[in-house]
C-alpha cells in the first residue's frame, strides 16, 4: 500500500518487459527503472500514472528546450544532490528499525534477525551494485532461507492445558501437562520428501530420550492442524513408520487431518487408522481418550499366557475384548479335574478345569457346576 492505493509490482515488471520487447523491434535503447525520477515525483506529490509519466515528461522536455543554455554550467555535484534528495524518500530505515525491534520475538523457532539481515543485503547490493542486482540479491537470499525452513520445519511438542481444554505448545504454556507414555507433536509446515526424514529422526530421538528416562513411549499422536500439504513420498514414509511402530507395540494416530493431507491419508493409510479417525477427523484429545479406552480394554481381557501381550489381545474378537475381566476367581474353580471336594451332605462335587480365556469368561461355564 502506497499513498492510499495498492502497488502491484507485477504490473511494473510486465510494463518494463513489454517496453523492452517493443523497443527491441524498433532499435530503441533499453528501458529500465528510473528510481531517482520516481523518487523525485513521489517527493513533489505525484500520485497517479498521468503525473508520473506524461506530466514529468512534458516538464523535462520544456526545460531541455528552453533552459538548456542556463543549466549547462550547473556543477554535476549539484545535480547529484538533487537526485539524492529526491531518492531519499525511497529509503525505509524506519522499517529496518522495526525489524530490529522484533529480534527477540520468536515465531515457530525463527528469529526476525533473519529478516533484518535480508533487508541489509538488499540495501547494500542496491547501493553498490545497482537496483537490479540489489533486488536479485535479496530474492536469492530469501529463497535460500525458505528452502532451509521447508527442509527443516519446526516441530512442536503438545501438552494438555486443563484451563482451556486443548492441547497446546508446551514451550508457550507452562500449565500444560503430558500424559505418561503418549507423545503428541505438530509439524509446523508441509510434509514432503525433503523433510520427512528429519521428522523420523526427531521421533527416534524422542523415543530414545523417553526410554532413557524410564518412561517408554506407548503411543504417538501426529497433529496435522498446521499441515497444509503432503506428497506421496511423505505418505509412503508414514506407512513405513506405522509398520515399524506396530512391530514395537507403539500406537500411531493422526489428529486434525483436513484438506489435501486428509484426502491422501484416508486413501493410502485409511486401513492403518481406527474407524472415524480420518473421516471425522479426530482431535488430539479424542485420540488420547481412544488410546485410554483401548488400554483399559486390553487390561480387561484375561490372558493365561506368559505376560499380557498387546498383539495377542489384538487378535481376539471384539466380543471377547468387551467382556469385563473377572477380578476374583472362586476357590472351587481353581482345582484340577481329578480333585474332588466332599460335599456337606455326603455327595461329591466335581469341578471343571480352567479353560481358555474366552471360555472362562463365558457365563455358562462359570455357572455350570454338575453335581453327582
């Protein structure tokens, strides 16, 4: 925005290109940007294309025709001072001071000192090499910084804020808490072939750190709230990560999926996710509640094998997993088939031996005690 109207830089580039193409066909001299002339026009109050081009051209033509003999003896240093004073309005040192005042502000782990450095690159290149090279230098530096940010995007660790009922950045909110064994994180940028490996390395570091602290990870939740784009390489890498975590008995869920990432995740990884995780989609808190319910259901499934294996529990049918766990076993059910107890009226009571988990949880087996 300049002088109350929107400045469209593309229009100026198109105009310069068209002028040079037309001039090349007619054998004219190349057309370039007159920064000093535009600065003088802006300083004297020109606000339209009519004043910036036609009016200024008419004034210059009149001066050259009528006053050329008088300005012939004007020293060049005086003319240079006029140009410098006119172009001084094009400088934006106040903008540089504003960028420097933001040097302690961090947004997604990026400091504004980088923007301050880009400003100085553009200023020095323009001062010593010219306007065109100054613009090109600033553009090249900005592109390098963009590539660096995209290739190594910040990753935010999330924690639950009881006050707001949401999962927020643990570094920004000190009142957040993290559930034991659950890691929730949010990539701050697109996920594609250039940075998906960096995310894998970060997850490996977090898993090793949690194991070293004696708090091994049991579940991982990826929040896609700040994920605008995913390519096929990133989705393929996520599929391989899900398979690797499944072998290590670590659950992996995706929350807040929307837009293009949700569509490609639903198409490729829909079978890896619980029903409704990507179609609804779930929030981070809904993923956590789902994991807690699954953990309780796994604990409720009795298992006579050595240890409670999550893989074995996953193989059981949903009907079996939904049966409440029997906490106390009657004394008469814990005997072998050969053992007999003397009944108080002289009859002998034969007790069936313990059977598999599914049969043991059945009410018919628990209540059928044949009496001889």
